[in-house]
C-alpha cells in the first residue's frame, strides 16, 4: 500500500499517518520527492485490509499496489516523474543530455570536455572521480581531488555535476561536491550503498546491472526509495551477451518496458554499451526514438590519450553529429532538448 500525502499536508498530519500505520501493526516508510510525499506501507494482508487512513488529514490518495516494488511502481504514479538536478529537469517532456569525460584527469581536460559537452547541448556534466575498473591496475580516479575539479568546473560552466559513488563510506563527501550521485552497473545490487545514497538527500542515477532483469533493477531502486528518496533516474547501459564485436548489447526495449512498470525516468548510456565511438551516435538516435528521457555520453578533448574509455569518447565531427541528433529528433516526438542552466 502507498499513501500519497497532499502537497500542503502539515508535518503533524504525516506523523499521524505514520503512527496510525504502526499502531495497526504495519511498517511505514516515508519518501519525499520534489512535488509530493508518500508513505509506503508494509504489512500483512489482514492489517492492510483493516487499515483505515483515507479520511485522515493530509491524505490525498491511497493506492493498493500488487507489484513487489511499491514506491517506484507505475501503479503508484501513472505519469513518468520528473527529477530535478539543481534545477535541471529529467522527465517525460524533454530529452536531457548528460555528457563529459568518463574520468576526471586534470582541471584543464575536465573544463575543456565540459565546454564541448555544453556546446553539444548538455545540461548536466558527468565525470568520474572514483572509477571502479575491471582491472585493479587500471586508472581508479582522483578521488576527492577529482570531486574538487568537478565543483570548480561547475562554477565555470554552470553545469550541475553527476558523478559515481562506489563506497558507502564516501557518500557524505561525494554528496558535498556532486549534484547527483551515480550508482554504477557493478554496484546495482550493493544494498548498503543503495541505502546510503537513499538517505543522503541527493538525486540518484541508478545504472542497470550487466545481467539484471527489469524486476531486479527496479527492486534496487526500491531500496533507494525506501530510505526516503524518490528522486531516482534509471540508466540502461547494455547487458552482457554472446556477441564479442561490441562491449555490451544495448537493450532499447528497456525504455518502453520500464516506463510501463515504473514511474521513474529512464536514460540510455550508448557510450558504455557500444564501447566504440562510431556506434554511439546511431545508438543515441535509437534511444531518443524509443522514448528515452535522456542520454549519458562520454566526451573527451583528446580521446587518444584518455586514461579511461578513450575509444568510445566523442569529439570533433562525432560530437557535432550528436548535437544534430539531440536538437532535431526530440521535437519529432513532441519533446524538447533540456536547456543548460
């Protein structure tokens, strides 16, 4: 069961709802979004059947949900939600481009990549300060120094920052510098990390695991929502397959399918799906066409010397093609390109 509070509901009304649920023998989990507050109720069928909260002050609606992911379910909210990242919307009415270097290497490289991304239509800056890599010998990121570079580049360009968090112990320091926390594919089911980012109060970008089903992905999002954070954006970045010519198989069907299952916005990351620069723009076009709410794209001023994923990073003519795609295709679907702040 999900109890939707009125936008103007007083804190005392919310406390009354929570106490009513708990006195009846259920557990109440409060989740606050930008535009509404909801209370997720977990209880046995007999408790749910007897629970009477519809008439309590501040209650706008009571929704009985059958899916295992209660808070992020489409049954809970029939229209795709809009998540705001430092004022930049990610939702159903526009296509939001998030772009930047896969890894923060130097202040100069990060600023140049950010300016390239902004010229191509990006409204948010992505950049990795902590890099979980397949090889322990590969570049692992600059850590806090990388976060400081991202914050400085945000000041210079106006682009809010999206960056990955890999350890629950680092959540507070990453949240101090970042505007949106990214949980990467390898950490999709790191439940301690999901709970930590859910409690910190910043929007979260949750990537799909390499072999995760839609339900597993949404249950991971439920962990974040259950800790009080409904500002969650999902990101499809390809799943493991038998084909060796590409890094991962991009599952474009995930966008319309997950839109049916959940109210959360869904992005596509064609860079990490393809692993090859020449495939990124075609896959980005497909993502827009299938209804993705945004794109996550790698950009680098000198990809030939990049410390991370240079072969997939866009620059030059490829970046120009991406700009053409993000500016011309969304209007054909009744959307706009989200402007930079």
